[in-house]
C-alpha cells in the first residue's frame, strides 16, 4: 500500500522524533500528535525532553569521532 501524506494523516497520528546534535549533550526526544483539517496538517506537542549522556557515553562518542578522523 502506497499512501500519500494526506491519506496517511487522514487519521490522528502520534509520532516520536529522536535527535542527537553536535553538542554531545544528550538525545532529544519529542512526541507530538498530527492531525489534518481544512488548513492542512497540524501538530500538537505532547512531550519533549533531553536525556543527557553519561560522561562514559560522551567519552566513547568522542573517541569514535576522533578515530574516524585519524
């Protein structure tokens, strides 16, 4: 089944997004509900939070980045 975005959003959808930025401070999480109306696709934030990296995880990420560029 191949749905376009207007068909897919014809029912309310709750979605989660994850991101880790270049600051290496943690993982950002956002959950939002998406709906459609006459104006188009709308969204309502439900929750957002940053989950900090431990020092050990941050050090390992930095080690992997440094190894890549050596």
